[in-house]
């Protein structure tokens, strides 16, 4: 086993034992679970040259011996998927996917495996700092030796966008397995460039869920800094009301550009929401809801739901509208399941409905949801045409500060 900090600065000698330089970095490929060394960097005076790892004949903590004489060594360049351990990882923040948090890399543990040198662990202890400062022996003499606090490399993931002259393109496969709320908490703590790199590397749907969970102070800046096509794809995956809220916080020119790049249907839904004032029911409603014509049977409605696969929070209640879009009834998912398949939805729908106008104040919306213990409330215009719904989660957004809301479990999500 080796620690990177103990290797940096060691002598590198050629096959004739002639001094070549000092080891200044080790390059690895991130393609494997435990990244293998592919190159090493040697400092020669003011120059730093990169060589392929297969030139190494022997590798110890004290020195590195090469297979060729110095004049036959050919320098190379890094390739996509490679990172510099000292330049890109050491002293940087990475994600501990088991602990769902950012950790600082104080040192890296390496080991020989199958003829190669691999990264196997991350040392986050104070002892790593003492070791790098040359204080390990002193600490041992004083009986205050700090044992390494090692985290298995397979459970961590780099997030840096790169600092060694090449832009890293990280897939963040491990990070994507976390809950979007956990990814958002991690992203909130990252520098802006790394925050963008993390979100851009996620699948569109996961990225959208992550941005929805991020702190509002970072959302608009993130969209502005992101690649425009990725930002538009992300917005297309978001709930229309959340996408509209985000675009409303952007400069008009940027918002218009993103709207133009979004998928057509989603852009149309978002535009319809942007016409409302933010402090009205229309400004916080979502246009994602399920509505059926009154002549549809329960069996046909269930079959349609299976095809639509709507989000859970949009089917607390199901609505019935006529050919002109007027709201004429509603029923619960339970009502639908218990109905005979041949029954028309008009036979078991509730016609005495609680609704709010699209120009209603947020206070009025909150009062209606609380008074009638609703999981969602339909939003209509002055002609009783259905425009959207407001879910209980959105009602909570109205009444609770962000810091309080973050502490609540998502019981309806």
C-alpha cells in the first residue's frame, strides 16, 4: 500500500540509474471501479513531462526505476477520461455516495493489483495532513498518532471540472443513483463550475428533479451558466409550474432563448403559466393534470391512465371536462378503482366542486386547501374552463418559508 503524498517528490531514474527528475503526479483512468495508473508526470527543473506508465520497471516509495535510458523516453499527452491525482483530486472535494455528502481528499491510498497501480481509498483524516507536513513521526513519538480514516474509492465520485488544462467529462454514474434531494444538497455546496458539471452530466429527468430540489439562490445562475440545449432539455422535464418559476427569474432574453429551445408542448404549457402574476393561483398552478370526457367508462379511464403514466401528485383527483374544457366533475382514484368497468365516469363523479379562480390570491388558495383538507384544488377561469391544478405541496410552498419546508418529509411525493 502507498499514500500518494509519500510518493510525490520521489526520484525517478532511467534504466542506467541516471536521474530523470522527480515524480510530480500520477495519472489514472476513471473507467474502472478502482482507477489504474496510466501515466506519470516527472518534474525536470521548470518543465513537467508526462510518460506512459508501461515505462515503469519498478515502483517503490523511495524511487521509480524506468525501463529505458533517458534519451529514449517519449513524452505523451493526457487523453479523455484520465485525471491527475495530485492536480485534480488531492485537496479537492469529492462525493461520498454512501454518506451522501462532500468530503475533502487529504490523501489517496494506492495499491498494486494485477501488475498495475490502482487507487483504492481516500484518506480524509487529520493524520493525512500531518503526514504531508512531515509530522507523522513526531505525532507517533508523542503517542498522538492519528489513524487513517479511509473511504473505499468505489463509493466516491469526483465532481471537479478539471484544473490541469484539460476539461474532465465525468459521467457521475454513482451520483445519479442518489435521491435528487441528496444530489441537490451536494450541488449546493459546490463551486459554480463544478455545480454545472454535475448537473450537465446527469440524465435529463434526474437533472430536472435535482434542480427542483436545489436552493433557489443557485437555480437561476445554474441555468444561465449551463449549455443552452441541456438547460432547455432539463426545463422540458420539469413540472411546468417549476419551469415557469425558474424562467421568471432569468433575464428576458435568456428566458426567451431557453423557451425557444424547449420541446414544443412543454414550452407552450410554460408560456401559458408565465402570463399570470406570480402571486396568483395561475402563477403557481401546474398544467399537468388528468381530465376525462363525461362519456368515458371507468375501464377506459383506467386503460388511459396506464398509457399516460402520470406523476403521483397529479392524480390525487381526476377531473371531468366537457368538449369546451368546462369543469363539470371530479372523482378520486379510489372511486375509479371501485367502479364497475362499464360505468361512465359521469355516473360516479362529484359535481359539487371546490375550485379557485386563476386570478385568486395565494392566501385564498391556502385557505381553501386547508379548510377542505384537499390534496389538490382545480383552477378555473371566469368561464369555468379548467386551467390547471394546485397540489398540496404547492400550497405548503405558499405558507411555509423555504428553510421550514426543507425539514418536512415529502409525504405526498
